[in-house]
C-alpha cells in the first residue's frame, strides 16, 4: 500500500454525509467496503440487499444488528458461564470467535474487538477466564456507548487490575503501570503527560484489590493525600483521574485518530485539522463513541476512493471474511489454532500495546499460512473443516453454473468485481482449461465440476486485493 496524502482533503466535506453521485455511486464496491470495515465481510444475499437498501439504510441496519440477537446472546452466554466454571481461557477464546462468526450483530463484535486491542489484556498473565469474560462483557456493553464510562469501569476491572497490577498498589507503594498506560495508550498518547503526572495519578489508584472475584476497597491502603495530575490538584480517586485525562485537549484527538486508523485508513496520517470536527463533537457528546462511529461510517471520506483498500486485513478479518462469504458453519476451535499461527489469538494479545497491525500482519510465512487457510476452508478435504464451508454448494445455491457466471460470482462476492481485467481473464482461462484436466477415475462428473469450483474460489482468495480491506 502506498502512502496516501490527506493535505487536499477538506474536513467539512470529509465528515459530511455521503450521498451517492456519478463520481461516487452506491455500488457493489462500496457495499463490500462497508461490510469489510464495519463487520467481517458479507454473504451474497447481504451484498445484494445492501445495494437495494442504499448506504444509509445499510448502515442503520448494521448498527442495529439483525434479528435473533437476544436468543443468540442467551445461548452463547450460557456456554461462556460453563467455560468460566472450569477456567479454560483457550475455550473462551474459541467461544468469542464463535460469536464473531455467527452473531446477528457483527458490527458490535467488530468494535468489541477494536476495544480489546485498545485495552489489550492477555489471559496469558491474567490466567482467569472469568475475569476475561467479565472484561469482554464490559467492552461489549459500552462498545457503541460512552467511552468515558467504559474507561471508568475499566480502571477497576478485575482482569485489568491483574494485568497492570492495580491490585498490588498500596499507600506508600503505588504501582505506576496502570496510570502510565491510562495516559499513554488509553486516553492521551505519548508526549501529553509527564512522569510526575504518572506518579501522582498512581497514588489515586491505591487501596483497591481483589478478594476472590470481588473488587475490594480498603481505605487504610488508599493514599488520601492531595495529588497534582495534569495541573489539577485534589484528593483524587480513580474516577477523578479518568475525568482529568478526558478533559485534556489531546484526548479526543488521540481517540479519534485511533478510530481513523481502524475504520478509515492505515496509510493516511490524518492532520489535526482533519480530525478537529470529529474530536470536537466527540468531546461535546461526553465521549459518545456510537455517535462518532455513525459519523465516520456515513461520511464522504469513508466511501471515497482515497481510503478504499488502505488497510491490511487482520487475520480474524481474513478468515471470517471467507467463512461468512461462503455461508460456512465451521467450528471455531480449529480456526483459532490457525489464527494463532497468523499472529492474532484473541484474548491473548502480545503486549499492552496490542497488535501492531498494518504491514506487521504480512510476511513470507504468514502469507503462506493465509493461502493454506484459504485452501483448507475451500477444498472440503481438510479434516478440520470438511464440507462445512463449500464454494461448490454455495454456487449451486445461487444457480451459478457456467464458467463466466462462476468467475463473476466469486469475484463479486470477495472482491466486488474490483480486479484488473487481466486477472479476471486469467481466472476465466483457468476455468476453461480445467475442464480438460484429468480427474480420478472414481470421480463423477459432479465431483469434477465441484472440484473446479473449489479451486476457482481458492484462486480468487489468493488475489493480492483480498489481503486488503
């Protein structure tokens, strides 16, 4: 991906609501872009439905989620509770992937994953599935709500208290880990606080610890003295520190820039001027993250050519995009193992900074692993996935038979037809030549036809464009 300049972008135009026009029509390309960024890809039916709805209705429906959410939540939460009882963090990781795969509300899970990377907490250290599940529920609760409230609750979240040592912070011996990351990674960014601010803020988090599964406050262990944090003085406690941080001018810019990288572009470095309308409204709303997401998703810039395919797919997006697109019903446990090879094991981020993302996702080894995963999912020959994600069955379902129909079907599904004509021609030529290839004598004509479809689908998934969001 090449660097993208944003110097010519008018901030007012950027965040105004997108209205389809001759230069930027509402088409399959933009519908697919919306589902990749705001969800985990789309099925053929979802793409066609989005085309008919238009952008605003398609966005509204993604924000609201589909039918059956209550039943799905009840079913999966019962399963999570059984996992928590045996304290199995690996199973909880697999459980969350299951939710991402089959939820009626993929946007909510997508942004829960965004916040998991923001507040990157690893069960490798926490070693408590119950605490990790509790943190997941906290993230999901506020995923499109108040960031200010989420940050307050996160400060005394049990998993976070273990991860960044709040539970060990006592009067006279405050632990600075959480205070540091609160400012550096969670609210302000490097350069917008001092070491003095960290030391003073750490004193405000003394006195809270864990007894079993409960957060307990012991006043004798809390530093009741006056603290000076970011030029504000008082006998501060945790909620005060959160408030003080979010009153800083840098906070809304730091947070909107992070959302910009996640939702808009990894290659474009947004100027303060471009972020200013977002940052101002975000602060005025009391840090209503849902309002911020809605503004960005509906914007001219989000649907512009300047940000199209300017993000590298994270492993979760790569894998789930295939499964969802093919309407597969696979198990999440084998998928979790492959995602770990690709560098993204949810609930086990590599550090407090989370996953680096961007170009860090791709190297010679992970590209090979991605191609192997695409083959495993589409071939029906891998015992981990079997026939539960079958391109041939999908093509039959949608009545696609001849070579051109099949090539166009899979290109439209996974790339929305947006590939070079040379690539399309090569795929069509391959499909035509495949009819002459030798097949095992025990195969029926249908077996041979299905194998050609599966191979074609795999070839589409190995196109360079499929690595990009």
